[in-house]
């Protein structure tokens, strides 16, 4: 897809801030620090559009980015960041659940996992949830620039064994591996709307 425009629209801290113009949405989900905001920037070819950081928990709100005036990329806060308080962790659960179940605008869920490690318990829970709800989704194994080609193959197979009902794409926001393939999937999901 040719990116003609990509702009940050707003941050939502509660339901009353959610966007209501009905444009289709693509959501980025995954544990804190896995690389959601980086993936979004990499797909759009705009380095600093979504804020990224080495500090887990950078993205605390639901952030909307309008692409080509046609659809939204939705950057969600990460889960599983141990250092935030218990209350904040359950807030994530509630806010995410509410968002993920209540949005007919969502045409594709992009679940990120770290290509270097086996999926965590929370990764598997989210994946189960996506599969059970028959939510259109893709699993993106990111940071694969940290692995050799052989290791990528191995990890893809290992993740595939744990998430047998999901398509898996190896990705790197640093090198752009997997970018064309992922755009293909995004394009297809938008055509269905
Ligand atoms: N080498 C490498 N580093 C990456 C990649 N993607 C993200 N990173 C790094 O990982 C760190 C976290 O990236 P973010 O994009 O901020 O992660 P996030 O999932 O948005 O994190 P939260 O907003 O805290 O949930 C940053 O230091 C990024 O530079 C990648 O594909 N390769
Ligand atoms: Mg982020």
C-alpha cells in the first residue's frame, strides 16, 4: 500500500474518547515493550509517529493514527508489565477487553510476540481469545533481526506449534523483514469491509 498520509489523531483514556466515525481499524496487541509502536512506525515509514521507548509501559492510552484518510491504526497499551501496580494491570485487562469486544470497526488484530522467545502465558491467553472469538488476526513475530535465518525458521515453527490456528509472520521493524507480507494481509482485511 502506498502511504499518502499518516497522522496521529488522538489518545483515548476512556470510552468517551473512542473514535466514532466508523472507519475500519487495525489494532496492535502484545506485551509491553514487544515493539507495537515500532511496528506501526515501520509499516507507515514514519519513524517518530508513535512514541517508542526502552522503558516498558510507554504507551498508556489507546492511540489512533489515521492512514490515507481511510482507516485507523490503533496502538494499544502493552500487557504484562510487571512493574506497574496490580490495579493498573487489571485496568489494562478491562480497557482492552472492552475495546476488543465492543468495536465492530476492528477488521484485523495484529498480535505481536517476540521472535526470540516462546510465547508467554499472556500471549497464549490472548491468542486463545482471538481464536475463540473468530477474530481476524495475524501473529507477528517481531525483533527477528536479532536472529539468524535458521533461528527465525525454528522460532516460527515453535510459535506455530503453540498457536496452531494463527498465521505467523516473522518481522523486523529495524530491517523491514515481513513488511510487504503484512501489508498484503492488512490490504486484504480492508477490502473485506
Ligand atoms: N532490534 C529491534 N528492536 C526493536 C524492534 N521493534 C522494537 N524494538 C525496540 O524495542 C523497544 C520497545 O519498542 P516499542 O515499539 O516502544 O514497544 P511497545 O510494544 O510499543 O511498548 P509499550 O508501548 O511499552 O507497550 C524499543 O527500544 C525499540 O527500539 C525490532 O524489530 N528490532
Ligand atoms: Mg508502545
